[in-house]
């Protein structure tokens, strides 16, 4: 009963991390986290909901502090890319809504002019023209502003991706 085993296995303490990659960045996480010492844990993965990834790494990994710093930098870059993605259309949406509301205000004025007693047809026509333009213009304005912003944001996102790849290369060098 008090037999001592002498096999080559040693205890390795691990730390675990659960990530939830979303959208188009789901492929980026499995590619980059191994650069910081994380590997997928297949045993715990079966117990988790779809889409979430369970990672583990040894607690006594060499250069753990620097790897953790690089990992945080990587996660901040991914968050910045997500924020940049949202800015592609936000400004265009605001301008399109404002122009549409202005057109609605002109059409409301035209309606009040037409229902006035006696009807003010000339004022109705004068207010209706910018009102209809204000209803048609937002679509084209949105397309133009969104395309313009997308060109700028795409370049910024490419720089962030380059930064992410440099971070992963640094982490990989620390592991080797």
C-alpha cells in the first residue's frame, strides 16, 4: 500500500483562460494566443458552449510577465480594430439621419402650408422641393461618407494587424 511510484511524469500546474472570439476575429484568436504560451484545452472544451475557446498554459512558463504584457497589448489591438470597424458607418449614419430629418421638417412645413386656410400653394411648393431632396439625398450621402471613411479605416486597421503580427512574433521568440 505504501508503494512509491517512480515514473517520469511530473505535476504541471496550469492556468486557464476562456475567450469568446466574435465575428471575423474568431480566426485571429486561435492563431495568436499560442504565441503567448496558450494552447487549446480539448478536455474542457467539450463542456463549454459553442464559440467559446478554453485555453491553458503552464503556470511556471518562462517570461510569463512579458508574455502577459504582450498578450494584453494584443487584446487591446483587437479591441481597437473592433472600434475602428464600428466607426466605418457611424458618422455617415448620423449625417444621413440629420439630412433626412431636415427633409421631413421641410415636408411638414409644406403640409402645413397646403392645409392652411386659404392654402398657400407657392409656399407649399417652395418647401416641398428641399423636403423631397432631404428624403432622397441621405442614401447617396451615406454611401459617399461611408466609402470615404472605409478607405481611411481600412488603412488604420491594416496597421493594427501589422502591429498584432509583430506582437505575436515577439511572443513566439520569448517562448523559444
